[in-house]
C-alpha cells in the first residue's frame, strides 16, 4: 500500500507544477558585496527567514514605489543600540512619514544628542556590581545613572519649556517641540531621530506615554505648576486622520507591542467606530519580530488574523513577517531600500495634522447624520 500511495503521489496532475520553481543552489557571496545585491541574489534564492528577509525588503520597496504613506512602529530597545541612525537615514530620504514608538526609545534617543554615556557593555555581568557603581544595563549596553539618566531627565524638563502643557495636546505635538529644541540646545542634534523627525515634520506618537521616562518627567510640571493636559485620545484621532487622508497605507513594524496595534487599530477606528467606509484595511504590512503566533498573541496577531479585524486589506497579499531579531534585519532591509529606491518627497504630515483631523471630524459627522 505504501508503494501505491507513492505511485499515486507521483502521478498527481500537479506534481510537476509544484517543482516548476527557482531551484535551490549553493549561495555565492562573491559579486554580492553590496547589501542590496546580497538580498536580491543571495537571500532571495535561499529559504526560511533568509528568503523572508528578501521578501520583506522588496515589500518595503513596493510600498515606496506605490507612494504609500509609510508608518514605522518601534518596540524593544532599538535606540540604545544605535538604530535611531538607521531611522534618521530613512526619514531623510522620505521613506518614513510618521512614527509610533515606545517612549523609552525616544528617551534613550536623547542621550545621543547630548553625548551622554551609553556604551557597549556585557550581558555576562553581576547587576549588583553595576548598581553599586551607578550603571544601568539594557542587556549588553551600559548607561550611566547620574551622568546619563538623571542628566537626560534635566534635559527633558529643559526641552519642554515654551510648550503649552495646559491645553490638550497629543504626544506628536510634544515630541515635535522637543525635536525642534534639540536643534537649538543640544550639541549633536543630527544624532537624534527625534530631532531629525522634527526637521522633516514627521510626527512621532507614543501609544503609552506614561510608560517611559519622558512621561515620568511630566509629573514635575503637573505636580508643581499646572496640570499637564496630555490627551492620548488625540493620538487616536490624529493617527486615524493620517491613515484616512492617505491614498495607500503601509507599515514597517519593528517588534510588536503597543506601537504595533496602535497603528493597526486606525482602520477599525475608521470603519467600526466612525462608520467611515473610505478605507478597508492597510495595504502593506511588514513586521520584524522574534515572537511566535502559537502562544496566542504576537502583539496584535499575524497578518492573517489581523484581516478578520479589518486591520489589513488582505490576509496574504503584501504582508510579510520576518521571524528574526530586528537588530539584524532592520538595518539590512533599510539599506536595501536606500540603495534600490528613489528618494521621495517629504509629506511633512505634522504641518497638516489640523487639516486632516478636521477632515476626519466632518466625514464622521456626515456618517452620524446618515446613520441617524
């Protein structure tokens, strides 16, 4: 019977069709010294997450070619390992239109603008010794307590000076102000992605603003001056307005966490909450993650699961998840588009937030009248 099954499989009408595909050959590194060539001519002819990386790089390039409004979401400790420099390069080329990041990534980004100590360390160290020496650790990165963390706390309070904290504001408004001040007050603003985003009017949102040292420092004016009117609902409104205004929407997700779903929820916000039928899910989705779907989470689900929530336009098309460490994959994919894709116009979405938000409000009001 086993022989019969093999025979039936061999004679299956689709047998040859399955094998009519690019063959696996020994990968040749020679002649592919350029990272983009390595992706196109080595990774793309491989398998597993090597090929997924190539698919992800090409998907990002397609987003840019389609002139999609591209969001970047950033979870994990990315700026403490220097990834902010990669993000800044993408901002300069017009490859990122707005950002949703954890507050910690923005806070640690500030160290670089002021040249406060944040150095390569070791993961094999006694944390008790580090604590006694006044050094904090993020895996294998060392950060000074007084000369970095506390010094940055003082700079946060300095950077928010001149910003009206007493009127309701979104996190993007605060971060833009801080970024502008970095160009005036810090010795190395070019090393800060917060400063670079402000320079090109790229809004930066934080989905959980209280969960970082920037949010922690806001308690000083709140307790000793006047109440700080940071309003996360405005972040929900503004990000939904940006997505609604776009002809096409795409995202590059570094990790998952709160930033991932905060971006994806813009689509249900439109069609589920505001009854706005102008969109039907995001058009392009690229995630770089080490999480796995079988634990039931993956920080807002796989692309296939996100489709049933109306977050993505299709469960399979233009969706790539690369299961590998973003400290490896993101610089490779970024370098690919920097080499292969032409610079784009800067959308400067921050300058249009009021207009886009008003457009959203008017459309939602019309929908309410029609449903009423």
